[in-house]
């Protein structure tokens, strides 16, 4: 039977964009006859789509054959068991790869290990670091002024610590340090911040992949091979791979926060499967979210959005007509389970702040010793940062080079860091538009779009949007901040893809087109994540691996 060919959606879209860019002035879309940044961007996007269409046409049969083989293998051992096998394999692969990406342990002694030092302070009943400020630092008229410190040659302190009343504190959340308290001083001396980054990053992957696996198990038509590819995307996307290579306290705090947040979302997601959700699942979600805030306070908007989605049916039930008196007790128990752990965690964090800085709302950012005097700078958030941040976070190009790893991130001078726009380095993110595309072109909603699944989509969509808003209005740009919203966004994409496959049913041209686009974007996404994060000591390994694969495939 002859296979039906999928329509050249990418090619047609690319051609239209190229024509719009070439004839923008004639079409009245651009009053300037020259080639501005926006016009060039449209042209590049069009060319990229044309190249994608050519790629899909050349490798179409190969990709479809791989899909068929994986589906056939899955049929032998059963769908649920296949998903578990893929999940277990992805966990093992990710664990090995993360160890490869990890910062060189030879840097020990060069970088200050904030969390281990804070844990040592906790064990002694202190909330501050053991290192004391120098008399030269305390003697400065304004020790928070970076210019005065530089003029006086005073740099004898751990960078970015908070100085308050003659003590050093950290403004990152205390939860990762509290988790280290069971270890003795000898062990703490060996535990570095990059170890914590590794543990929490791996835990984040496990929770994310398990949410997708749980959803896939509830479907009948979503292919197992698609979940396998999604697992690779969860594990090897920017910025996770790059952050592991840096592995300092900044990365450890973000990984910890996302681990606990996505963990809480899993329990909230799990509770939606039950007609009468058990209170302990609400408590687990709430406890995880409390720990997420205790790791990084900036996650608070996402926690608020997720909590609202989780408890909305309970709150709406109080307003429902003809409710049974017994419902009051059940709903109050669920609300208590959802609220008490979070309230306890926030209260503990408020006490922690007040005990250190005499204010429940002060985390130490105002008193940190950094390149900015935060005692005078009060413009950390603002609408004026939005457009520039969107441009940098999504459109900053990668730099090509002739030698492995072939790609480099652009150097962003204002924050003295390297960054790569997500549309280039993590193009899989564009699939977040799937629900929008369906709403525009679909005649009706798929049967799988039940109220429960809509709530699941809302859970991760609300979290991603809330976190992204906080980052896009922040004055400081750093690639690691995108991890505040990308895990939720990727899970949202996974759920949307599963719903699309379930609604398409048997293979059809639309389903094949979706598969091809999905596979190509995922492969590009994973390739970019690996190449941009390749550690120096791993380049020789990768070159040898590529040579070995070339010989195996008969390619020289």
C-alpha cells in the first residue's frame, strides 16, 4: 500500500516568510526600504523552515522506519511495560550524561561552597557563615559600593554574600543547606555546591519524565517512541546541560527550587486522577512547594498559580448549589492539607528572614556584596526590561565555529555571561503553540480534552507563565534563569503532544507531519544542548565517539 505524503507545511510557511521579508516595503509592512533587524529575522526564520522542509523530505523514510521499529518492539512486551523500560533506560542514560557534563572536581578549593558552609553554621546554631568580614571591609564608608571596594582593593570575601551587622549571610534559600545537616563536618568539607546541583537536576529530570510517563500510560494512541524522544528533551535541553557545567550556588538553588516545584506539581497532577482526591496528595504537593520557596523565593508566583489550579474545584464546590452537608468536612480537610504545609514553610522562611535581617520580607538581596549597590538600586523589576529580555532570551544567536563542538553561546557583556536564544538553542519550545494551532484550525476539541486534562494543562501553563513573567521583567539577564519556566513549559508541551496523538488515532498525513516536525525539533534541541555544554575534558571523548560512529556507519 502506498504511503500518503504529508503536506509541505514547513516549506509553504518558510516560503511565505521569505516573500514577506523580500517584499515587506511593497506590501506596506515596512516603511523603511533597508533591512532592519525584524526583517532579517523574518528572512532567517523563512530560510530555516525551508531547510527544515528539505531535511524532512530527505530523511522522511528513515524517520518513519525508526518509528515503526520502535512501535513493533513495544508491541511485543506491552505498552505499559514498554513505557517503564523506556523510562528506566532514560534515567540511566541521563545519570551517566549528567556526570559527564558536571563541572571538573579539580576546581575544589577555588570556588566557595556556600551551602556546605551554611549547613556547618546551622549545626552550630548560627544562621550566618563561619567566615568573618575583614576589618578592611567593615572600615569602608559604604561596603556595599563596588567602586569603593575596588578602589580600596577589598575583595577578601565570598562573592555575592550578604553583609549585615558584621556577619556574612546568603540570600539563596536555606533548604539545600538544611538538607545537609545530617552530614558531619568531614563530609561537608567534601560536599560542594556542584554536587547539590547534580542531585537536584537529576531529581528534576526524574519527576518531569515520570509525569510524562504517567500521562502516556493513560493514553492509547500516543506512541511509545514519542515518549522516548520526550525523555531526551527533558534531560538534554538548554539550560540544564550548561548549568551542570558551571555548577555553582546559583545553579544549585535553581535546580533545587525546580526539583521541589515540579515534584509538587506531580502530586497535584496525580490528585487530579482521583474523583475524590486523598488529602495526603494535597499535603505532598503543598510540602514540595513550601520547600521550593525555601530554596528560591522567586518561584512564589508559580506556586501561587499551581496552588490555585489544584484547589479551584474545592473552592468552587463551596459555591455549588445542592451540595451535601458532608461535602463541607471533606473540602475543609483537603484545603487544610493543601494549606498547612505551605503556610508552615512560608512562616518558617519569614522567621528565618527576620532573625537575620529584622524583616520578614528581606532575603538578603539588599545587603549583598556584588557589582551593584543594592542598598541604593531599587529598579530590579520593571516593564522597561521586557522587550530587551524577550529579544535576548529568545533571539540571541549562537556562534558557529569550524571545530568541535561547532557551536558557542554569544557573550552578553552586561551580565558578563554567555547566552543563547531559545529559538536557536531550544527550538522544541515552539511546540508550546500546539494548543493555539488546534484552536485556530480544528473544528472541534479532541475527545481527550476532558476537564481533568484541561486542568493538567492549566497547572503547567499557569506555572510557566507566572515564572516567565517574573524573569522577563527582571533587570539582570542570565541563561540559567530560563530554567525557572522551561521545565513547566516542556511538560506542558509533552501533555499537549500526547493529546494530539490521542486525538489523531490511526496514522494519518496530519499525524505524520506532526511526528516529523516533533522529531526534527527534538533532535535539534538535544544536539544543541549537548554541543553547547560539552565540557573541555569531554571534547576528546566526543571526537573519538564520532569517529567510532563514523567507522561503524561506513562514513569517513
